[in-house]
C-alpha cells in the first residue's frame, strides 16, 4: 500500500516536470535578422514595399533586391510583409506582346526562409504580396 501511495505522489512530479519547455529559442522578445529578397526575370523592374508591423518603406530598387534588418527585436505577432508591384509601362508598337515574367519573393529570419512565393507576372497582375507573422 505504501508503494502505491508513493508512486501516486511521485508520478505527478514527473508529469509536471516534463511539461517544461527546454527550448529557450521560442522565448519572446527575440532579436533576429530579417531579410527581404525579390528576384525578377527578363530584367524587369518594379516597386518594392517592405513592412514590419505598421512601418512600410517603398523603394524602386535595382534587381535582384535584398534588404536585411540586422538585430531587429520582435514579439509574438510581429507582422512582416513584402510587396512587389511591376512597373508595367505600356510600349506602343504595331503588335505589342504582353511581357510575362517571373518574380520570386522571400522573407528569411536568421538565414531560414520562413515565407516564399514564385509567380508569373503580366500587365494585369498588379501586386504580388508575401507575408509572415511571428508565432
């Protein structure tokens, strides 16, 4: 009887101890490196907006595009967004062909790609948007 009582008293201690997380990398706030990348084919240009929470920066960069926020402090729910808008100037020619090209967007955190998308872009596409939220 004493053995059973002892087991019933000790068993919850093991259960509670096993619930603790040994992974400190999930603790917030975190300090991370955030990298935004945009690659286009056919030498196409466009506008890039990069966002962290509600702060957005717009650029008309040279491609391939890359920008890194070094040692950025983030919390659970920090929102990242990368937007590409093609510069679809209309060229008047006798028989213009729509220019279709590829664009690849990537968001990396500490050198690990957390979101990516490759898509075809044509004059009707508008914007390509990629986002990520820290969880």
